[in-house]
């Protein structure tokens, strides 16, 4: 991994909400093609961190460089950057007034200014990739949660993203739908996509992650490869957390 | 219907509601009570008018709706006035929506200047009576900027209703979940694109019912421009009365015309709403 270009470089990053110190002195490097899984108790800053990666939140100090572009509030390149960095949300956030196909086409057509025919071809291609080509003309509300999340993944991919961020993509799903979404994410990982995933699905993490990150109270407590992370974590707090979520 | 009368589990019929509830709940009784109330009001006003010696001349009203002259069919003053009212209302409404959208976006812009300008505008307009606003536009701003009574009316109605419309638009825009903004942002949309393709199309659903109310309100308040003699339904009504002295018949007719127009509008929009709701 080390020989590949860094895609995300975080140095000394701090983030405040008023007086609340949400992210403390974060250092993290994600290389091209690397799969990073971030876990930790709720309120530990996992979501805030990845939301900084595409400018949904702004950090207050430190440096954040994504694919060679320096990210800061008011950066002109932020919109170009967002096109390269896809985001999948816990609540899917599909556009309810558009059909599945239109959800996939609107970004490429309006933002990337691609022709309608070409956008539709790309959209259908990615719908095949997430295994729901037959749902193209339905509205999001007519789909199950798992299907909606797969559409959301396809929507990001249609922008020809180079980095994919997942913010607890399976937390809002019924248990029987979690696997269909994780399967799509595993397939995506196999294509060599750079992925940063906030999740508590440790089975997925074991299968896919190159690097595990454990966060608590706005700090990164542990960064290690999964084999070490799951068997012999260096911090006591991380061991406790793993025991809690792996017991069931 | 059949299983509704049987309580679950025992198979025994449910006890019937009390007698008076069944009596007042039945549709026939409701219709009768309604007819009686309306009849009493109608009779009351009619006998009151008789008492003051009013000479009813309903037969003279149709000529103000339409006439068959030797030249052929021609519309009377009331339909012509109605068209003028609708014209005035449509133009004012479009202008009011444009101003309202601008004010709403200013208010939502998050800029201190934008918000304070919007709030100042809203407070100013909301706290001036419509009639005074009309006088301001016609007697003060009209001579200064050189616009006529028709323009003054349109501006008055547009400005007055833009304050209310901007609040409806703001509420509708705020009703769209923040996740939609974030999703649009995350695929690289500009704020303008987000409004145009994502937020506004979704807020229409939330805005439609209060906006209909606002159109109805605007059509009704457009009658006020008759005080500066702009040609529209109410003005025509006043003119007819000054010619014929049939104030009861003409005011009843004018009121009925407003009622019919606004009812058609409300029913039409509630049909649209249902159709729109199915799509979601």
C-alpha cells in the first residue's frame, strides 16, 4: 500500500462546534485504493471526520489535502472535489421527486454537463452493478431500504468518483437488507476504489479493510491493520469496544 | 362494513352509539338542518329588506351578465369586470411570487445583511393596512415615480402579498430535509442548482395548500383597488349601482361571482394535490 499515492492526507486537524472540541489533532493518510474502516462509540467524531472530507463540514485548523487539493472553507475547487468524492449517507437521501434513473442522471447531466443519452447509459450500467436494473423507473419511496441504499451508491458512482465515503450505510436498514448493501460494497472494494467507511459491521471490516481506525471522544485512538486490530489491539479502550460489539 | 359491527374475539355485536349521536350523525338530518339554517338566514334578510320597503328587481340583473342586442351577443359589465379582476390578480400574484421568492432567499441566505433586509421588509409590509399601502402607492409613490392607478394597484397587491408568500416559500423550503441539501452538495451541485432541481420541486408539495389560500386571499383583496377606481369587478358593481340603485341585488351577485371563482380554484387545487400525492 505504501508505494501508492496518498488520496487523503489529514494533518493536525481540529474541529470545534462552538466550544465543543469535536475532532482533536487528527492525523490520517488514506492511499489510492486503500479501504479504511472507522469505528468507535457514537459521538466520537467518525461522521464529522468523513463529512470534512467532502466539505459538508469545515475543519478549524490543521491541513486536509484530498487528491492533491487543499480543502478549506471557501476553497474554489471544493465543487470539483465533491464530484470526485462520493458520499453515501445513513438515511440514503435519495431525491424523492425523481425516479431511480433520474436520481442517477441528474448529477452527471447538470453538474458534469454530460448528454442525456450518455448519462442514461452510465446510469443503467451502474444500476446493473448494484443489481437493481429492473427498478429504474420507480420512485425511491417504492423501494426497500436496501434497494434505496444501493441506488444511493450507484448515484455517487455515476459521478465517476475516485473516493467513496460511507457514513454508517447500513445503520438505518432492517437486518435482512444489510447484506445486499454490504455485498455491493465488497464488489466495489474489489474494483480498487478508495473507500472510507464508518460502520460497525465488523464482518465487512474483516473482509475488506486494509486499515482499521478506532476513534473516541474526537481522537484517533488506534490505527492498525485488521489482523492486529481484531486480535491484539494496542489500546484497552478499543479492546473493550470490540468486546461489546462482537459479543452478540 | 360487515365486520365493523362485530367486536373482535367474542363475535358479539358492539353496543350502538347513543341515540342522539346517530340522529345528528345521519346525512339526511345534517342536510335538513343545513337547509333550515340557510333558509332562516335567507328569509331573515329578505323579510328585513321587505320591512324597509326594498323593491327587489332581480329581473334587471341578467342584462349586466350578458345582452342579446341587434348587433348580436355581448358580455355584460360583470363578466368584463371579472376578467379584469382575474387579470389584475394573476399579474399581481406572479409579481408577488417573484418578490416573495427573493425575500425568502434573502432571509435564508444566512447573511446578516440579507436576513435583516428581509425581516425589515416583512415587518414593514405586514404592519401597514392594505388600504393605506394602496394610498401610499397611488398618492405618494405614483406621482413621484410617474405610474398610473393600474400600476399602483398591481404594485400594492404584489408587495402586500409578497410578504405573506415569502413566509410560505420559506416554510416550504425549510420543510425539505437537510439530507437533500447534503446529497445535492455531495454530487457537486451549486446552491442555484440545488434550489432549482432538488429543493423547490419538493417544496411545491408543502406550498400548494397555503399558496392556494393566498391566491384566494389576493383575489378578494383586489376588490380594494375599487377605491381608486381601477376598472375591475367591484368597481363595475359600484358603477352599476350608481346607475340603477339596485344595491342589494348587485352586491349579492358580485359576492356570488367572487365565491364561485375562489371555490373553483380551491377545488381545482385540491384535485391537483391528490394527483400529486399519488406520484410520490
